[in-house]
């Protein structure tokens, strides 16, 4: 059974979505992310992908109070990403109630630190963020490109203890045109033991079903829920 993971992206403490990671293409869906998180929980969902977009830009965690609020006032399993760039940030995020933390930019720019986190907290707690633009790793809220092939990047970290990776095809994100099935198939071929969490482009229930058929571990759904392309009630059969 594929894990259904709704997403809340935060700017200025509000629930927003960007298109293709462009901060200039922002839609505010709710002034209060806690309300949204409670709606997910009321619908029977168990997990939440919470992203601090201010943090991704500032290179330090900004919206920690909202994380604390959601973690203390819901029973959702929260994985948090965005701006976690230091040991202090990581400790704070766990102290605020996150069960898992996603590191993307840090894994590219400070690999020794990211490897220390893996060693200290384990692959169950530290998720690799491996976002791609044209199959090359994109970092810092997708504002920066690299020359790293995403498949080599992931494989290198799987060998160092990564068990979960969230991968978004930036070209697909927020466009509701379907996920990048080829990207996930290629990652599976390279790292068959990896628990892949697909993100970006999911627009219909059929997309979710297709990813489940591929034995993808989890799927992050954002805009499709907010724009009512996928109703929360339709996701119930996927929640154990």
C-alpha cells in the first residue's frame, strides 16, 4: 500500500503553493496551516510533508512555531524540510515535534554534516531530498541548479545509509500534468532497495494508482488536493 502524504508549504506562516518552485508564482490557500493539517487528519490521513519555503530561501529554519503547533495539536507523522542547515536547526526541528527531517541542499553543500546526521539519527529519521531539473540535482528551494546527476547522487547516499528519498521533478511541480514516472523508474533501477517518495505533478487518483502499481513507497500530494482535483475522501482506500 502506497503511503499518502499530503503537503503543506509555508511562506509567512501561511499555506501556499508555488509553481515549479518559483516564489513569484505563489498561491495562498489558507492563512492557517494548522486548519489544513486538521482537515487532513479528520480525513483519516496519517502523515504530513511540511515545507518551510522561507527557511529554504533563508538557509535556516524560519517557520518552526507552525511545526510545533501542528505537531502538538494533531497526531500526524510530520516530516519537515526547508532550511535545515545546521546541527542546531536539526535539533530544534526534532524538538518541535518532527518525526523525520528532509535534507536536500545540505546533502549537496555540506555532505560531511549530512553523513553525520545519518550516522547519529539513522536512515529512519533522515530523508534525502533529491529534487531534479533535467535529471540534475536542484537545491535551495530549486533556485540553484547543479551538475550532479540525480541517480548518482542518490546511489552515493544509499551506500551511506539513506533508506528514504523524496524526489521531485521540478519541471512537473505545480503544473498538475502528472508525475515523472520515468524519473522514479530510473531511480528504482539504480537503487531497488530505496523507499522512494514521489512528489510533484500528481493531479488525479489515477496518478496515485499508477505509482502504487510501480511499488513506489509514498506519494506527496499538494496542489491536486487544494484545487479539488483529488478529494480527501478518495484517498481513504489507500490509508491503512
